[in-house]
């Protein structure tokens, strides 16, 4: 009982900071996504593949990398030519709004219309922590099984988009893409679902077009209101 | 600072209960493993494949299934003919010693020399929670990438064995088994490493033989000491 009260307090403090982050990003016309997945679902490789397309469409975007330890992923993103900020969480299994508030001045300095936050690889805890993003995006690897939306419903419920990644592996597994879609939509009927493969490049253009349209729509509305 | 003190208190309470669990299991000669992995690394399918071999060698074993929601995995294990207890954690991203203490009377009633605990799919938080097991076993799917030991070191460090699963997928990915082994051993040089595929059956016999030998050794030492 005591622990539940503590948890509620932590989450309500987090939500207050997330609210401030969201306000700061909106004021500057920055569209923010929070990418969540199990370890190894392919978030970093996806960002690498998205990079040339997004640079072409948007000119500029920035990335915040959340990891328990090290900077392996941030080095990969920087090598792709994208400004990146590493947040090392130590033992914490998720990014929180406080982490993002610390990185916020850096993020705004990048003058990018799109900020991609790559969360720690964890399909459970990030579902509860609002970072101030415009949308959570769950990445599910086809190698993980089509039952995952039913087993980890909170993150599918909290997300606006689902990327079914590594679809090139589906024929080598029991993964049924239609069943995965149906399971995900049973949890959250308004999910926008994309299917991608970083090996074949399939679906990356469509996902980037969606992201770019959201980013440009926000920029447009901010310029108009100024 | 306050949160760190709370966390230390929760972990020290957990450790005290884990100590009691370990004592109760040891007294009854039950060898206990705590299987940890990302969502979708194949823990349940692995247990299904292990079942006929372990039933043949040990006659009997039992399973505790940890899940956020539902009983999909427990139904699969029960269908394979193994006594199984479902623990539903709700929002909790890991099993704790308290969960196992509740299931302990059931586990001892099964009169099984081996208890397999399948933890919630999460490569981060279960590393910190001792359940009273004899060994933690990390399952890493080849589809997750060979860099995972470097990115999630705590669970590799806390484990006695590593199962590299879905090795049939390795040729379809950039996964390098030797690099995965080297990365894991760099974190924990005493890891026992097994390579398995539930599709081809490769490696399951070797892993079961290891598990059976540990189980029988414990049973032998308990009978002798009585």
C-alpha cells in the first residue's frame, strides 16, 4: 500500500514535468516522438535508415538516446550525421520527464522540427512515463511473436503508432503479421500501423512520410499562430 | 536521494524474503532457476521443447509463470503436461521474492526436484530482484543483436548461464554468435553459454543435460545429508 502511494507520487511529479516539456516543445514547434520497444527490436537501425529520408524532407532533426550504459547507439546515430544527445540512466529502466527536461535546452538549440527520443529497451516501464512527447511509437520485431500486444498491453495502449519491424524475418518464424495487427488493434483500435524491414528497406519511406507530415503540420500551425 | 533510499529499502526487504525462499527450496532439495529475457526471446517455447526431455530425465518438474496480464503462457505450459502456477504482476515489470513466497507452498507440494520460474519479459529490472533461485538464466534471441550484453550488462553479470536462442535466425541477421559470446564473457567470464533453436531442436538436449545434472546433484546432496 505504502509503495503504491510512493509510485503515485513519483508518477504525478513526472507528469507535471512532462507537461512543462510538452509546452516548451509545442511553443517552438518541435514534434517529439518517444520510441519504445524490447531490447533489440531495431530502434537504432531504424533511425539510421530513416536518416537520409528525413534529412531530405525536413532538412534537420535531432535524437535523444536513452541507454542504461555506454554510448554505442549514440555513436551510430552521430555517424549518420544527426545531432544526438546521450542520456545514461544507470539502473533506471526507462527515461523520465526529468531526463528530458535536462536535455531540453540542448534539444531546442538544434533548431530541428522533429525530435526522436529512443527510450531504453523495455516494453513495460516506459508505458507509464510521459516524457512530454507528442506520440509514443512502439516498435515490435517480427522475431518477438505476434502475441506481444496481448502480453504487454499497456505500451500498445499508450502508443499512437506501431512499427512492425524486421518483417523480413517473418517467413523464418511463426509470426503472422495479420494476427499481430489484429492483436494490437484489439488493445488500441486507433493505432497507426507500419510494417518495415531495415534489411530490405520496405516500409521505411511510408513511415517517414507519416512522420514528416506530422512534423510539417505542427511547424505550419506554429508559424501561422505567430 | 529520497528515491534511492526507498529503492534500497525495497531491495533489502526483497533480499530477506529471497533468503527465506532459498532456504525452503534447499531444505526440500528443489533446484530453482529464474529465466530472464526480453519479451519474445522464446522462454515459453524453450520450456515447451525442454518438457519431454526433462520429464524423461527427472520424471517431474514444475513451472511458475510471471506475466503482466493474462495466462497465455501458463496455458501453453499446462498443455505440455507440466504443473504450472500463474503469477500476474499487473503493472510490475518483474517478479519479486514476495511473489515467489506466495507460490512457495504450491511449488513444494509438486514434489518436483526442479522449479523453473519464467520471469516477466524484461531485460532490466529482474536483474536486481533475487527470488531465492539457485541460478539466473538469461535467454538472448539471435534476432536481438550481439551487442546486447554490452547494453544490458546487469542481467548478464547476475546470471550463471546464458542461452543464445533462435540461432536458426542468425544467418538472416547481422548476429555474430562468436561476438555475442565474447561480449557476454567480457561482462561475466564465468557464464555457461548454450546455443539453442526451438525450430531445429539444436542445443536443447545439451541445455537440459546441464539442468538435469544440477538438479540431480542437489537431490543427491539433500538425500545424503538426511
